[in-house]
C-alpha cells in the first residue's frame, strides 16, 4: 500500500488497524517491524535477494531476513519463502562495507547529502536509519508536565522528561497513547521534541497577534496557543481546508480558544494582513529529509528533481508572507530538513534582497546530535517597512 499506492505510512497504519482489535503491544510490534523495514528497505532487499518489484510476491522472504538480521526466531508463516543461510551471511558481509546501503540510504539521497553536508552527512545518514522515539508535548493550557507524567503513570504509560525541552516527555513504554483519558481530555499532543523547539522559538506572549502561515494540522499552532495562555489572536493559515478542519477539532480539545483558521485562497489573503503581526511562523513545505526516520517511506518515493521545486516555493513563501510582519515583529522561518539549500541558503538569499530584515539567530537541530527529528529555524526581525 505504501510503495504500490504511494500512501503515506501513517495513513497506511490507520487503514490497516481500523476495525482490528489488537493489543497495544501487537500494534506496536507491527509498526516497529514495518517502519524498520522501510527505513532500510534497500538493505533488506539486498540481503534477501529480492528486487523492489518482487516485494509483494516475495514479502515473506524479506520478513524472514529482517528476523535473521536482528537475530530473532523466524516467524511461523505458511508457505514462507526461506533464505539460504550461506548466501545471507555472504551478502551481510558485503553490505557492511557499503555505508550508504548499510544505513538504508538510496543513491540519490546519499549523493545529495554528501554534496550539501560533506563530512557531517555520514553521521546524519546513520541517525536517520534508526527507530524514532515517541515524544509528547504537554498542553500547558490544561496541566503541567509533572501532572501529565503522574496522570500517564496511572494509565500504565511510562514517560521521562526531556532535557532542554520544557514541554516534552519521552514515552518509554509500548502504550496506546490515543486510548488514554489524558489524550481524550486534551492534556497532550504527540509531537517530536525537535518540532517543539521550533514552536518554542516563536516565543509568543499573551495578547500578541501571531500568524502561523503554513499551519497544516496545527501541531505548532497549539503549542503557540499555550505560550499565549489563550490570550491574543492566533491566526492559523493553510492552503488546504481539510487540514484546518482537523486543527479546529484539536484546538477545541486543547482549550485553545484564541485559534482562528483561515484558508489562503489567493495572494490577497496575505496582502490584507500586511505589517500586522507581532510574530509570523513560516514552517514551509520542504523535502522532509530531517524526519526520514519517522517517515521512511518518503525516500523511496521522492527524487532529487523535487528539491528545486520546493526551494522555489520556499523562496516565494518567504518573500510574500514576510509582508505580514510589522516593524519590530519577528519572522520565524522553519523546515523539517537538514539540507542547507532549504535552510541557511534561503535565509542568506532573502536577507541579500530584503535589507528591512535582520537575522537574530538560527539553529540547526541535528538528528545525530539531538536524537530528535532534524529541523532548521531562523529568527528574523523586521527593522523597517
């Protein structure tokens, strides 16, 4: 479904699990195995001698090889295709001396990563092949981080606080988070800790006028609403109405009553807000190459030809949407990419053409160094019209 139909992995999980009565541990097991196979799909295909077009027919061999790789007992499957052990171990030794293959990295991505990050790419590539951790963002409109941790413990969900991210808890147990009362009551959202750092950089205060101009389904919007303590005006905008509809539901559950949604129907929507906002967050469409351990399917669908199109779109959004920032206001540009072409290069080009903005600071959130997903953020101040 993910590879044959191009369906995003999270939606494929939702489709597969709908109607199934699985224990949380069983569901977790399926997601762990499927996610890991996709993170290193080319490696497991190589080890099992299965071509990509043969996966639907030879999937049992691929699954057996995954178990062999992790030194686990082979699953009991009727009519399973076995792998010759001698051939497997021969292939395993050959794979160990091919770093990109070992890290589950397609050739096009390895070439791009080396070109843009140089020596730093190897550690990022390796980190992107690991299983992602589960992080929660406490909803400060309803509880404290300590209260949430205690509440979740009572619901058999084990967590620990995340150093350096005041709103984050890491989930350390295989638990069905969305079945908990804590979730139903809006005490938390599932959100990567790196993403929480991007939202924190907005530093919105109660009473401000804030625009989240590429809001999507609103994870960062809700974080900003908590910063504002529900006071002031928070405008969440996007070009897709279904995402804003989802955000409305989440905002109600979170008690984020100062969130207002608005579809971006044309450039006039942006022009009407010229020089009006204290803060504007531009979490722009990007390659997503910082979040591949969470969305590993993307690297098997994407091609290098997509990046120039995204870079052009980012440049347009940055130039156009920055008009909403008032003098003295702050623009926060962010991506979930680790590629400089989408990040600092964009900021440098923008500042070269817009001397009415100045750079306050920027930050690369490294997958390898942080353990979080990879992000970039830059804070710019408008100093004149």
